């Protein structure tokens, strides 16, 4: 039986709830099987082979939506080409005090300072093992975003633990060192720290499960150049560009605009896309890139692809548009590709960037 999209009906009520309460209610509904299912076949032009996997379409749900791996299959059923769960830390942690999520509806934006709140490795591993047992080879593409506990004495050791805990269960790993909500975490993006991190993380890996690094959008030219150099030199499998921004000037204003935390949504689009293009140029197109930040329609998605992204991730726009955005965005992206004469998504990757 085809499930209808209930979002237009419940949105007025959800918008009156505290954002975190609304998110919790959304996850509960998805666990109960109330999420809609994709009703359209993916356009053939959107399929892409990357990271040793076949993606039916390039859209994924970004980390942060499903921190504890409760609903990856619901997201795949909605029409996502892949899902990313986490960020997960070795030990459970409560995160920062509430309130810690703020909507900026005029800007179609969100500020969060959650602080890696999650149930820890053991809880996520149990869910992923049960899922793998249930679904086997038809489990779809589900990546695991790994992080470090706030009070970890050796944060890199926490990332190594993440690799060991989920290898064999994760389709790929994302090393998250770019959240602004764990004090000192972004320092791991410095050259010396990054070299040590990547070396240890890749050494902890026993298989060829792809490892990607998620970076911030607020980095300067030298910092981006260092990341590109280290990623290429040490054999990282790809980069995710980008996390949320701590910048506010000329991006948002009004109520909640100055709340501490990471800003996501439409105002992040230009900044994150510029960083994406810069990284594509610095790596000379040799590293797969996932573009994330401010995507809310097919044109946004298309511009990310032209800036160097082979895959894309969504989150904040779904808060405002609901799951119907997924099918609409795929149709629009396919139409943009066709209008410019591209038969396959891969043919458009990075065409706006001079290498």
C-alpha cells in the first residue's frame, strides 16, 4: 500500500513545538512506519558509481538527523540514495544543555549546539547488527559518522574505536572533526593534528571500507590547502564539504541569529559551495566529494555537482519542505542535467571549476 506524505498536514503543529521535541516526534513516527515511500523510479541519469559502491541517486540524509541509527531504512524508503547515521561517540553523552536547536524560518535556516548527544557505540552497533541480519545484502548504503567524546583524553583514540566498532557494518565512515559544538574539536583540522588523525584512523581499518573527512566551511585558504595535501598524501577516500558554520555576519539576522552553535540551511549554500569548488580545485578532482550545505531545490543540487560534488546530502531543508522535497529535487536535478546535455551525473561533476 502506498503511504501518503503526511507532512503538509502535520507541519503547522510541528512548527509550534520546540524544534528538538519536533525532531524526536519525527523519529518516533518514522520508527512506527509512518514515513512515505518513494513512488517514482529514479532518473537513470542520476545513478553513479563511487567509493566502490553503486548509488541509484546521489541524495543522502546528512549526519545529525539519525544520530542513533533508528531510521536509516525509512530514509532510504523515501527515495534517498544513501543514509548517514551518527555522529556517534564511544560512550553515550547527553550533549549540551537545552534549548539547543533554533529555527530561523525567515532565512530557512537552523542553528544547533547539540554537542554530539547520542547513545554511544554499543547501542548503534546493536541496531546495525540487527539490521544487517534482517536485510543481508539488500541493506542499502548506510554510512557511520564517528566522533569523539567531549571529555576524551585522546580524541584520536575515539575515532580509532569508531572504526573498530563499525567495520563490517558501515558502508563508509565519516570522520567528523568539524562540529563547532565540541570545544577544541576543530583544532584537529590543523595540518599536524590532521596528519596524525588520518594516519591512525586508516591504520585502525582492516578492510577497504571508505573513510571520508567532514570539514568546516569557515576555513581559510591555507587551511584548505593543508587539508587537500594531507588527504591526498595519506590516501583518504573522500571529503564531505561542509559542516555548519559559526559565521553570522551578512548571513542571518533577527531572533535567534546570535545563538551559539552551527548555522545550517539556505544561508550556508554560497559559502559551502565556494569551499567545495576550492577543494575540488586543490585536489585536482582526484578525491570524491560529497556536497552538503543549503541545498533546497534542484538548482542548488546541480550547482553543487558543477562545483565538484559527486554525491549530495540534505537535512535542514527537509525541516521546512518535508519528505516531498526528495522526489522533487531528483526530478529537477535530472532536468538540469538534460537541459545542459549531460547524459550522466558524473559528466557534470566539477565542470565549473578550472583545475
